[in-house]
């Protein structure tokens, strides 16, 4: 018995010595570590925390596209404010509840771990802090030896001396392992829940807290049972810490554990890759694209192309023409569909634009004063040298107004007007406004360019029609913002890709005439109409179908066809592209923004009330320089007699135009000369107010014309 008592005392003494040694080690490690860390005073190796996946964000900071790191890991950049606060609270409660108080190593946690080891003869809880875990993640090694712990402690002290607590937490949020090649809470949230970690359910937050402790054995896509058990422990700790209630924990435990990984977003794939190629050293790219609109239109384009048949694709470009910002960029119907050559960005492909250029031909004619929407023109067989254009329906419609000619997209009247203007003038106007079409063989432009005999991009058409929607003023397409407002507040104005200075694709009056015609174009079958102005086009051989339209805010350009340039029987702009255009508008905005009203100087008159030179289109230069047109008398072309002119606003001038006569001209209002008349055929006059006014013009030979108008 005495011998047994002696052995018992020896065992107790041995245990006490072991405990004392462990406690001494407990105290010594932080002290020694702190001393070594203070002596080193070097910056810890935190560069790995900056090596993140390249990401592309939309105008509001939402994820469009992400790429793995060079090592093949998903490690998305993330800030503490971008993570659900309940996840942060659970993480600190479960991993390091004194994170905000200690200086890298937690003596209390070491003491608790040591006591539990002595008492239960096994490791019950670790003494590692969140900072020590970050140190281990930065090193890329996990040593479980005593020296490994010492090294982690020294690194943790270095981190705390060089970084704030929030910066340490950010490193953990970026680097924590979540199974496989998933690192960081943001990548894990996308991989397992398909969403940003900004708003997590309680069960989701608890699962993400549990996974880094044993990511290989708890990843839910392989070991859902182990993941569920680990989640339950985190929820129990959250209840104990007062973060959630027992009832909330019960509901969270009932949440389904994901059993497979979700796909990372791949929206705006073509534009994202182009932006990365443009700025390869930037890790976070911002685009003007709206994620929701982009996703909706990609789905729409995919379904539309598949409904049309095999090998066909579709592209859509949406522009806010007030600023030029590209809201959606759908380069193909499906980026990953090789059978449709989906990797080709068809917004940048050079294709024949068909009849989509006709509005610009007529717009130049309106601007030049040789035509008006109600001007009559002949749609009859006509030969221009060796060129004989035909209408799409191969029929002739006789005498029509230019309004009807454009609305019906008749070819012969468009070529007649282009012949009067001269094809080089049309091409020069495009180039002056930043659009450079590709001419066959780089030769001189011919009359064929009016019907699509040149190459142009869908992006070019979007920019050109956006100018018409803006009253003729050109705006460059903007793909990336100059500056992102902190907090996801959207974009500030960007002029990085916008042409400097103002340039006009068309004059305001000409642009409004074009819009006034296009807004009444008949809608395609089986579509819901809307107050938009639009034009379709079909390239030669049924290779490309186009539709471009706009309301008061958005311009949408659509292309449908085969990326390889092959023909498709029956593929037309009206049948294939226009329905896609009309389906796209409600997915961009729920309601249509109203089109702009008539500008000052617009002539609202029927054909019979037009000035004589505008009643019928005069074909050929010869007719304009011979016979009755050799020395015509002066005549006020605008405003016409007994017309009403709406003033655009206070201080806005009215444009006065005269035809014929010998220069210089003298303009009078109610018998008083206009001081700044300048003797020209077109002047700007500043009215004194509203009411009836008598206008007169006298040419150098004393010939006079008078009109009486009402200003409103």
C-alpha cells in the first residue's frame, strides 16, 4: 500500500512537472516570438495575398467574368465590406473570438489548449489565431511541429506590426482554402452557392466558416455529410455566442448542403477578353455593361439563333446614346458553341450592311435642301451607266414620296438620291464621324455603297444610329468607365473613347426627318410594337440580316447570320433580325423613352404645301444647271407661307432658307432688315416673341419673295 501511494505521488509530481513545462512553454513562446518579431521588424511576405484572379465587373461592380490565377486557382479579390456581416461574426466567434484584442498570438488560447491537452490527453482545441492562420497561408506550408508553430507565431507578430486588423482579415478572406482549387470566401460563395458573399443565408455562412478547417474532407461536393456536421458545430457556437437564436440555428441546419459546384459567371465573354488584352496588367476591370441586361440578352440571342436553325448566330449591341456607354455587348449567340463559331465577336466583324445606310443617304439630301420627306420621287427602271439597281421585291412602285420610299426600303429611289449627292460625300461624312467603312479593293466608292456594297461593323451601325437618335450629334462608343464611384454607385461620365469636340452625322432637322419616317415603319409580324424608330437591312445573297432601332434613350443594333459568311435561304432583316430587336427593347428597359420632338427649322408640310423646288425630286446634275434652273427667282424655302413654326425654347433661333436668286440676299422681318443676315441663302434669325410675322427676302437683282408665318 505504501509502495502504491509512493507511485501515485510520483505520477502526480510527473504530471505537475509536465504541466509546468507546458505552461512555461505557453508563456515563453509568445514572449520569445514577440521579441524576435520586434527585432526583425521586417514586412511579412504578403505578396501572395495580392495574387488574385483577374475579374471583370459591370457598371455596378457585379461580377461578369472571372479567370483562374496562373496556378489554376480561383482566388477572387474581396474586401471585408463585401461579405455578409453574419459570416464575419461567426468566423471570429468560431476561430478567434479575441481577434480584435490580441497582437497576433493569443496566450489565453494557448493556455486553454495546453490545459485541455493535459486533462484529456488529446488535442481538444488549437491555440492558433486567425492571424497565425493567415501567416501559414502566406507561407504556403502547414508545419504541425513545435518549430512550425514558433515560425507561424513570429510571422503573425510581423503581420500585426505591419497591418491593421482589417487588412489581416482581408488576407484571410482571400486566401482561406475551401476545397479543390477554391480559395477565398468570394470564390467559395460563387463555387458552392452561385452568388456573391454579400448576402448569405445563416446556413451558407456557417458552412463557409467550417470548410477551411478541413477543406479536403469537408468540401460539400464530395463529402456532404461531413460538411453538414461541421456546419452544425459552427451554428452551435454561433448560438452560444449570441450571434443567432436557437430557432435560427434549427432552420439553418435544415438548409440543403450543395452537392456540386456552380459555374462561375461568363457574361460578356468577348468584351471581357478584349478588355483584358488591352490592359493585361490590371487585375480588376470595370465595364459600362449592365450585368442583368447582358444576361437577359445573351439568353435571348441564344434562343433566337437556335430557333432559326443550325450554324446561325446573333449579335446585339445596346448603347445609351445620351452618353455613348455600351449597356450590353452580345458578340455571339453562344460563346462556347463551336458549331456556330461562337468565339467570333460579330459586333466587330466586317460585313455588308445592306439597306441600313439608306437613312443616311436621305438624311444628307434633307440636310442639303434637295429633298423633304414629302418630296415625290420616281421608282421606275433606271440605269446609271452600267449599274441597274432593282428593288428587293423586283417590282416598281411608280411615283412615291421619299417618306414611303424609305419606309418601304425601295432601292431605286435611294440610288437616285445618292447619285445626286455623290457616293464620296456619303463616305466622307462617315469618316468625319469616326466610322471608316471598308470599300471593295480599297477603290473609289460607287453607287453600290448605298445598297450595302461596302464593309461595316455592327458597332459602326450602332454608333451611326445613336447619332441620329441624338439629333445628329455623333457620340463615340464607351466600353469602360473613366472612374468608378466607390460603393457601387455606378459610373461617372467618361470621355476616354469619345471623339473630342462636337461632330454631326446629320443636321438636327435632317436627323428628325429620318426619325419621323422610321418611327412609323411597320412592326414585324408576331411582335409587340413600341414607339421606336428602326430600320432593317439584308446583305446580298442572304448572308447578313440587320435591324437597328432607338427610342429616346437606347440604341440597339442586331445582326443575325452565319459567322462563316455562308448564305442562308430566306434570311432577311425583317424576318430574322427585327423580331430580335423588338424582343430586346423590353429586356433593356420596361418602358420606352419618348423620341425627341421636332427641332427649330423643321418643315411640317404636305407635298402640295412644299416650296416648288421640294415638291418633286430632280434627278441628275444636268437638270439642276440648265433650262428653268439656270437663273431661278429668289424664293423662301423655309418657312413656307401660312405655316406655323414652333419655337424650340427661349433664345433659340429659327433657321431661314431661300432658294434661287442672285447673291447677296437681304432678309427683312415686318419690313425691317435683319442685321446679321450676311446676305446668304440660309441664316439664323432670333425672334422677339410669338405671334404673326411677315418675312421678306430680296436678291441682288431686286426680286422679292414674301411669306407670312405664325410663331408658337
